[in-house]
């Protein structure tokens, strides 16, 4: 019976794993024919396959280079020291033949796909540029762990998760746009694949979550304005649909802001804010008319920040002389307008999420909840 050996993810037919001589030449005799007529025929066929688009195999690379299959595997994986001359010969053959390691075979050998899924449903009211910061951070962090990222943007809910888990395409999942009553959470508790949520549901038992402490961020904004002597402040938040979905970060910011108003004895309220200039201008105009004593404004809506500032200018209000304005947003949104802000640390959150997932894949214990402390940067607008 012929045995099948898996070497660094590649299936090789033979009776025993290849062993190499010190110079990288095969010791089994079969690959020693690489310099004979049969090997030259295989080399020609490999080159023909490269020209026609047929996948070149590791066996063909070994014969072309005159080494054992295991030597090619060690050169490509770096798992064993190989002489410089042999390594150069193998890499020359890889380039000449156009060989690409078979990801499926590697996954079969390691029982890992080396892919994680980022479940980021693109829904109404979401500001895509900021979301892409999170996505870029997850992708960059995953590469440090030699993992690729499958980005899932369709709003498929449970069906999308089930499909990803059943396909064996991914080792684990990172999920965004988490709702307080997120229907995906009970399924995540049952799935064999580990997962990390960027965001917190109302009941986070049995799942791993990481995010900015948005409740503390909302409270920090109120505290800053209270320290500056303001008595009436308003939060312009996310679009109404985001609150209607029960999206966690928006609801938690609102809760923190509202609780801090009472704590500091301030008058104020919170309003949803849409994203177009016309809608923002109408909201700001109505707000100023209804609250003539308003002196502090917090904006938690990246798409609306510049529209708010433009509307205030058109309405004859100067910042900060007439109205102090601050935002919860990335720095590059706040810095051009010299806007006091609480940072949304997308890069840090993405790194943390991937790190937690890798720890879970490795069987290491992780904290169930990771809340990043909000950081305030004071600029000219307050």
C-alpha cells in the first residue's frame, strides 16, 4: 500500500519521508533522476504547465532544482536551515516554474485556514470611512500573525455566520456593529470557532468583547464642558436609524452623556443627527432657536462634524466665543478644525481584537471584556 505523507502542507506519495544529504540532494534515489532524461521531461512538462496556466506542483519544483521535495518545503517554510546554494537553486526553480504553494494543502496539514472573518455589515447610518479604519487595523494586525482576513459586508445576520463557520474557510471571527440585543450573540456562544466582538451587547456573558468605553467618553465630554463653566450642553449623536437598531456604541455614549448631565448639574439633552448638510443645518438651526442659552455642543457623528461647524458659521455663531464644540471622533477629523475631541481609537481596538482572537485560537485565557479608557485632546474649539 502506498503511504501518503504531508510535508509542510503538501501531499507527497512515497514510502517514507524524504531525507536530504548535507548539500540538499535527495537521498532516496527517486529525485536523483532529476538530472536524467525523465527529470528533463518533467521539467519541460512543468514549464509547459506554467505557460498554459496549469498549477505547478512541489514535486516538479524539486525535480527542476535537483533536490528532495522536503528540501523545497523547508526552503519555503524556513523550518530548517538549508545551505545558501541549495536555497538559491530552489528559489530559482520556484520563480522559473511559477510555483505557488497550495493553501488548501497547508490548511490540511495545520488544520488551520490561517484566515479570520471580519463581519462588518454595511448598514444605514454607518460612516464607512471610520469603519474602514477598523477594517484596516484588523487586516494589518492579522498579517502580523500570518493570517488573512475575509471581509463580510452583507447584512446576513445569523445565516452569514453559519455559512462562514460551516465552510471551514476561517479559523475565527471578529464582529462589528454590535447591537445591545444582538441576535448573533447566542449563536456565537454555540459555535466551535472562537470569536471577538468589537462592541458590547447588553448581555456579554459567554462572549469576548473589546471597544472604547463609550459611556465614559460621553461623560468625559460633559465633565470637560462643566469645567469650562458651561451650564447648558447638547449631544448631537448618530443618525436616528442607528439608535433605532439599538447599536451599542451610540446607546452607551448617550447613557454616559445623560448620566453626567445629572452628576454635574447641567441642563441639556441629546438629539440624533443625520449626515447631509441640509439635515444637519436644519437640526442646528432648530436647536439654537429652541435653546437660546446653549453654550456647549458635543458631536458624536463623524459625517456631521464639518457640517455642524459650517452651519454655525452660516448662522453667525463663532466657535468657541459663542459656542464651544467638541467631538468624539478620529484625530484626523478633529485636527483640521482644531476641534477638542475624544479619540475613537480604531487602530488600537482592531489590534486588541485580533490579539484576543489569536490568544483564543492558541488556547490561552483572555479577559471577557476589554474597555479602552477614553483620551481627551483639548484644542481651540473649547
